[in-house]
């Protein structure tokens, strides 16, 4: 049985839930108590010594980090298109996974952490990064439906949540029409699941 150790309000956890649902995979959700810092408990640190969610267990296999979990699920349970084996196509997907772990984390995610959860950040820097990454995404999506290889991949799933939650970081998506259209395509997928706070563009 697949078990997802997670926080309900985490965008990184949501991207895993989203792929699990799109792949029609049954799993057990193990919600951690953030107030009691359960993610820093001795038992959880045995799963992930960094004390971060999400963590996926699949039998004896333990996978930490949301991007790594997407790769594992795609390669283990999904069709080749989700994370292709062709080196050039794989590299294109991985480049977007890197954006999710870098620019998205330091921009949209950071703004949300500040305005929703009170995290101290450099607001000007996070706003600048968010503006840059959304401008890049908007230009990229002007001529294509999906981020990588002209097909739906885990690249789209990795990037989507914190863009869809950017309103909680007090950032307006109105100028980014092609990003909005891309979000709408994801939200129309069979098996799509949302989470509290997501600003949808498919309604």
C-alpha cells in the first residue's frame, strides 16, 4: 500500500496527491501534526532525516522530496510520457523540476509562507523572483499547451500547485493569460483534485 506522509496545506504535498489521483492510484494519507512538530519527531526523521514532507512509502521503498516522488510514481506506475526515458525529453522535464525546487520555492512559495503563515522573508526578492518566473512561464506557454515535450508530464504537476496558490501570497495572476489557460487545462484533467486556497481558472 502506498502511504503519503503529508501536511494538508502544503503545495509540495498537493502535487503528489494530484499525480496519485491522475494515475488512479489508491493510497493512504498520513497527516502529520504540524503544531506538535511531528515532522521533527524521531520516528519521522527515520523516514526523512531532513524532517520535511512529503514522504512516500511503497512497501519497503521510502522516497522523500516531492520532485523525487513524482519521478518515482511516474516511472513505477505511469506511462512513459509522464517522465520519458529519451535523454533529451527527460532533460526537458528535469529542467522544470529544478525550477519547481528553485525559483518556485524562492518566489511564489516564499510569498505564501509569509502572507499565510507569517514566515519572515525578503519580500522584494521573493516578489521579483515570482514576477520573473511567471513571465517566463507565460511566454513559454504562449506557443504550447504543456511545459515539456508538447505533452502532459510531471513537469506540469511539479509547477502547478504554488502557481495556483500564488493568490495566498498576494500576487495577481491577471496579467498572465497563458499561465491561466494552462492552469485551466490541468484543472479539466480527469482525476484532478484541488486543495484549500487554490485559485482555479477552469470554472
